[in-house]
């Protein structure tokens, strides 16, 4: 996993101007999951939120943590969901990030998950070149499962089995977010909860979900609601 390296990691990078020291918000985001069950990275469009979240996803699915990694670590395979607003965007954005360009067989395995660790995949019916699930070899020897979902499937699609990690890219309805939280709750004494990750540009304004992360944004009872909220730089929030 070669993203977010620093010149101190390898002699060949001694003149690299883009080491992880230049990304303090991303480093804070990574470190947050070591202590928090819900973490979020908010920022403007094209600022690397999805890339950042998917990088962490790939580490957990494979167990290939770099020495500098400050976040949670799994020494076993995990079960994970990755979702955004529509099935098409899930394929074109999230699946491409993780597995390579959809529809190009030669590109399969060129995403963030190393190709030699992709064991098999299942297809999603009704959308060409989309995957339902991919199975990833973990360094422990077991197999992690990554399922791709979308908010347009409705809340019911987010019911079911317990997960170790759920990454929601862009803001879902509060009912979907709450359902995901239920999938991550431990039912075994002493076992930690899973991690709920949200990466988004808050285009819906000061929504109920945004207020759960930043209650200070809640308007006064007699104030007009905010129609739009734009961020110029990334903000990391953990609960």
C-alpha cells in the first residue's frame, strides 16, 4: 500500500514533496478510528475524501498496514459494506477505487486492493459491470468480504448481518445511517463495536445528520434554516 508515504519511509522518496506530513487532516481522520466508533471527513468536492476513506478500507480488508498507521488494526478478516447514493455511482466511483475501472477486464486488480489478493467477485444484476461483492485475502490467511450497496436500495437493504466496518460516501438519509449503526453494534461482552465511516461534501446543508456530528450548527428555534453549506477545506469530526 503505497499511498501517504513520507521521504523517511524509503530513500527513493527523499525528494518527494507530497509526504503524509502535508496531510494533517487525513492523518487525524486515520487516527480517530483507533478510539472512536463513528468518524467522518467533511470537505469540498475533489479534495480526496473518498480516496482517503477507501485507502483505510483497503488496509482493513487486507491487513496490510504500513508501519506508520495510527488507526484501528484487524488481525483477522473483516466483513464490510461500502455505499453511496446510487448503484451507478457505487460502480463508477467506489468499485473503481477498490478494484479498477469497471468493464475493463485488464484493469481488474489495479485499484487500491492489490490484484493478487482479490480471490473472486460476484456480479450485481441489473447494472452492467457492477459487482455485488468481492472477496479479499487477508494476511492472516482468511478471506474478507466487501459488499457494494447504494442508498437508492432503501433502508431495508442495510438490514441483516453484523459488519466490522461500513463506509458511507456522501450523506445518506438519517434512517440508513441509523440502520448501519445497528449493524456495527457488538452483542458479545468485551467485543468492540465496528466502525461507521462517513466521507462527504455536505451539500444538503445543516441536516439532521450533520447536527448529530456538530450540534453547534443547529439553528436557534426562531432562525431560518441554512439552505446550503460549503466547506473550503476538509474537516474531521469524530464522536
